[in-house]
């Protein structure tokens, strides 16, 4: 929400400040169990977020039927485009507040950042290494075949257990992954609050049974069309 709004009611922080970047040496664990448990939690929480994104999609297409959410679920790589198309049509038809459009764009920025890290986790490999102290550690890294996520020294693709030489573009430990899960769940709450605000602001019946106080404030009443 923009300057002048009540941050205790609804607040979307800038995505670039909220999410850790999905690159670099983020960590490792002495216990592989900690790593794998954090992976399971993070992927589960991400799917809860996608449920909220499907809810938001149903709001934009103004459908109280679960068919809208299932239609969103059918999409995979095109979910972002489908959601943006539905939002664009909705905002035009409703002559939406510009601040609502800006907030939706920021939600999109968050989703892009979140999805990038999720994909690294979902397609990563929990691998055993040895660190500089020659101690056994475990880190979630890119599989060696994924050339887009690997930094090979020249054309050398020799496998190594040396964590400093493996060449993954990301190394995630359980602490980083748990932090990602916590932030994903917080982002899920932002999406839900935004969807409820939209249903109240433009007075349609999607999920109207959910009671929510009329406490959202806008810094401006300027609309899309004048």
C-alpha cells in the first residue's frame, strides 16, 4: 500500500526488499534430516500460496464457483499471464482505483521472486559435501546436469564433493529454506487480504460469507479512467 495508508491494516512491502536473492552460498547443515524436512515444509507452504492466488483469480473473474480456481490450477507456466489478463479486464470494467492496480503489480513482483526460489528448491538436490574444515555437510544445490544453474570451470564437468568447487549457482541450508517458507506464508496473507479488499471495494459476491471489517484506507481515490 502506498504512503498515507494505514500499514497495520494492509501493507505490501516492495518485493525487492522482502525476498532473499536465489543465488550465492546460503548455507549447509551437518544433519541431512534438517535439510530435507525444511524442503518439504517450504514446498507445502508454496502450494498454500498458490491456493490463495487461485482465490484471487476467482475474484477477478467474478465467480463464486470453485471452477474458476480449478481453471487456474490447470495452467502451469501460463498462470502469471492468465492472472494478469483477468486482472486487466476486471480493473478496466470496474474503473479501478490506481492504488489497487499498483498493489496488484507489486503482488506480481512478489510472486516472481517467490517462484524463482521455490523452483530452485523443488528442482534442487540435497547433496553431501565436505567443507574447508573437511567436515561432512549437506546443502541443497542444483543437479549437475542443469547447465543454467551451474558454473562449470571451462568445459570441466568432473563431479566433486568439495562444496567450494561443485559449481552450483545456489547453496541452500535449512535456515535459508525455513526463512523462505516463513516469508512465503506471510506473502500468502498479503494476497488473501488484498483479495478480500477487492471483493469489498467493488461490491461483488465472491466469498461474501467471509466477514471482514471495512477498514481499508487508500491514500488517493484516483481511478483508472479519470
